[in-house]
């Protein structure tokens, strides 16, 4: 049975997804392994999309299109540790014809642990950039600030 549950909440145009740090997420010293932050932010983007009615599997099945990270800038400020309750905050910054820009921060309470900025492209099965389908673009525009590019 496919998972249909969504996680997190959308408030003021941002998606907030809580996570707990498990043993499998950490290195030998109990600190989150650096590459696992990429998994955390990917999960948050996936659940954000689900909350606005977009599932990746349905997008691929119906349109042959998918999302791919084109660029990712990541800054590590402080470590998360085993059993920490953390939160991934995702904001869509801009929506263009075939891509979008997002900002994702991983935080523990008021502490910002990791900051990322991403450019995500819409691609076909051959890896070529394609325009976002109208319904997906409309859902993403609902989350983006009023300064979006309307290409």
C-alpha cells in the first residue's frame, strides 16, 4: 500500500516539518552525519509537495516529468545530535518556467543548524528541462512570495 500521509504544516507560505534524530542518522560520536541533512531536506520538500497536492510518483506517471536538484548551496552552522527534535523549514522563493528556487533551514528550537539554497529543475525522462505543468506551477505560486518571475 503506498504511503499517502503527509507531514508537517504550512504557515505563512513556509512548510514546517518536525523530525527526530535517530541513531542511524548519526556518526560514531552521536552527531548527525553531514550528508543526512540532504535526506532531511529532500523529505521536507516531498512532504511540502504532498501538502499542496503534488506527488512525485503521480507527476512522473501522468506527465513523464520529475524534479531534479540542479544546484545546492549548504552551510553547516551547528550540529544536530542523537535524539534531538529538529525542524526543516522550507520556503519557495521563486517559480520560473522550468525551475524553482527554494530555501531550506534545519533548526533546533531557535538555533539554525543548517542553511540551504536550492535550484530545482523540472525535467523529462531524458534529463532535459521542461516547463512546469500549469497545475503544479499554480500550486507552487501559492507558496512563493509576490516577487515571482512570471515567465
